[in-house]
């Protein structure tokens, strides 16, 4: 069984075939189960928002399924999927942005008594948010996904020779943004 992706025309209501999907239902379901969590985590961390990650993940899988590509195995398919997601992130970042105060998450404005806690989420989250999107992307692919410099270059479209230097600079930037261990007081609740 092959999948068929259809796009309805909003004005006329006609349905036209966009592409025939080369993957059968069971193969896609298995691939999705193995790759969805890590792709979503990558998109959520790099994009800075879970709702944007949901949208980009859905579009990534649609484009992945519609792409005509040789079946080079699981690893190549996952890299190709991450490459699609990265390109969608780039497209999103290039679009002009208009942000109002209502669109910002409330946690930005919330200051609580427990805000001095020094757990990984509380310290790493703001530091990653302060980085440029490309730096977040490189750090995530290298450290969370465990990709090599060559694989990161394939996913991002950057030169393999430059990945090492870019990762070095991104690590240095995040180290400057993270609080020093002496500033964390574990005795406070």
C-alpha cells in the first residue's frame, strides 16, 4: 500500500494529488515511532517553542514522504528528515516577524521565589534561548543527537570544515551565559 498526499483547493474545493508516497503504512508508522521524539526535541529546543516544533515536525514528515529519494536505510532517512526540518527552520527564521507582548510566553515575565534553583532546565534553557538559532542548532545536533561534524554539515548545509570552529564558538558562548557553579546555593528550596 502506498500513501497518497492530497491538497484541497480552498477556493474551489477541488482535490488534487500532490504526491504519491513511496513508503507503506507499516514502514512509515515504524519510522515515525523511532524518529518523532528526537525530531520534535530538536525542533523544540532550536526553535524555542513547542507549538512551532509541532508545526515544523508535521511539515517535515509530509515533505519527507513526498520527496523522491533512494532508500538508503534508516540512518540516511533520519539525516534526510533532519535536513528537511533544518531547512524549514531556516525558512521560518527568514520570514519577517511581528511579535506582540501577548504572543510572548508568560514564563518570561514570571519571577518566583524558586527562580534561584540551579537545576539543568532552569540554567540551560535561558542560556540556550540567548544564543543565536544557528548556535542552538549546532549544539543540539552535536550533543543531544550525537551527530558527527560531517553529519551536522549534511543536515545544516554548512561546510564540514567549518563545523568544528562553529561548535567551538557556540560552546564558548553558552559557557559565558551559564551561571558559575559558585552562584548556585543548593541549600535553598
